[in-house]
């Protein structure tokens, strides 16, 4: 069961998701607080906070490219035959 109270956004799964959460919070008047002082961030600072998300997207894209390249090599060597059928009786 969900915890009672207002819905809280979970962690962003992508940069567009992080932007959507940020826009939603800004529309509701929720601001970032550092050391007890509430502030709205200028665009340059907001972009800095999105930097880890951009790195994560880049890493995912690199992994996807490497996987596709490796599968193409395996397919060319006739090593990629898909999942083998289960022949066990258990």
C-alpha cells in the first residue's frame, strides 16, 4: 500500500522525465532550498543539475551501440542463434 499524503515524484529515469518533474514542481510553486534559503535556479544552474542525467543517457546509448555491434559480429560468425529450446524434463 502507498504511503498516505501527497504524491511525490520518484527519481527521474531520463532527462526529459527530469524536465517534466522540474516543470511540474515549478508550476506548483515548489522551489529548491539550499541551507534553509529557498531559491529558483537560473537556466544555467538548472542545466548543470541535468548534467548527470545527460551522462546517464550517453552511457546507455554507448551500451546499446556496443550490444548491437557485438550481436552483428556474432550473427556474421553464425554464433547468434537465439534462445535454445529447453530439453530438460524438469
